[in-house]
């Protein structure tokens, strides 16, 4: 199994911290954000693939040298927020560049969790299907800014929308996905069919209409580091589990 980490953003809302440094390598609890994610699931992963923009690729290469895992850093060639490829195209770039045929974890490199992703992987392996994580969210204003799903009693996804004006359900989907090898290779088909490419959940939404997908309800909390205030809270106030 491979793990694709989306780290090609420019984090403009975190300036000046991220003007010349990538957000996923900012320190939290004495370690880089990416260290928390990689340490958690390293025993399950054959290769980590970090997708960076050109501006920050060398930072990730230096970080990877200090790790014991097999880590491939890919430079997507973009140099500004305005020219970024978008998350779905970055995933496509990695799959095609490395000729990936394995099952893949795909996750954003700027989120932290207070639970282990191993349980999500076990869920996906048991379902033998592509899967997403989700959590219950009752605030309509938040649901309108994220991906929202509905699901049946088995956890199978019955609807999936990115940033819906009128949410049909109350389960939000953070950027953590498990894709079967055959499914992740359908990205070119999805993009040719009009699938959005900026938000990573666009592909999952497209795929859920064409093959059975399941949702794993998170057993804990996820912390999205989007701006200076959220980074301050995570860095100084959130107790994180050291797996």
C-alpha cells in the first residue's frame, strides 16, 4: 500500500510563517505536522509519496532524508497559488509519474488527528472498497464549506456533495481517503467527464456515483490547520496521541 500526501499548497492564510516554508513541516509538539501523520501509519505503508510545489520541494526532500521510511518527493512544477494544479490533478500526477497500481491512502499533509489512522485502513481493507472518513457536524454554515455525505446502515455512501448550498446530510468528510488501485487510476476518466480538480473530495464524489464506496466514522477529532489562529490552538492547546 502507498500513501499519497497532498502538500502542494501555498498556505497564504498562514503568512508570514509559510511565505518561504511549507505548512506540513511546521512544528507541533516538537515535531513536524507530517511526522505525526507518517509515524502513525508507517508500518502499513510501502512508500510515502509527498506531492509538493516547486517552491517548497527542497524543504520536503531535506525532511525526507531524516526519515527511515521510503519517501518519494514529487515536484508538480507550480510556483504560485494562482498556477497550482489542484488536489485531484496532483493525485493524477503522482499516479501517472510513478505508475502506481497499488491501493493508496490519500491525505492532506496539513491535518492532525487525536486517533490512529490504522483503524480507518482496517475498515477499508475489510470493506474491500474505496472509502472516506467522516464525522458528524451539525453546523449548517460549516457543512456548506466542506464535503458532505449521506450513507446507509452499512456505511455505504448514498450521496456525496462538495460544499453544498443545502446539505442533505450531517456527515462532513475531511481529506483522508482510501482508494483501491483500480479506482484511483480512474482520475483521467473523471476529469474528462467534468469532475472538479481543486478540492480533493471532488474525485471521491465522482467515484461514489459509479462504484460502491463506504464511510468510516472517525472515533476522535481532526484538527485542520488553516490559518494562524488554528495553528496556534493546535500547537499550544491540543493534546495529541503519540502512536
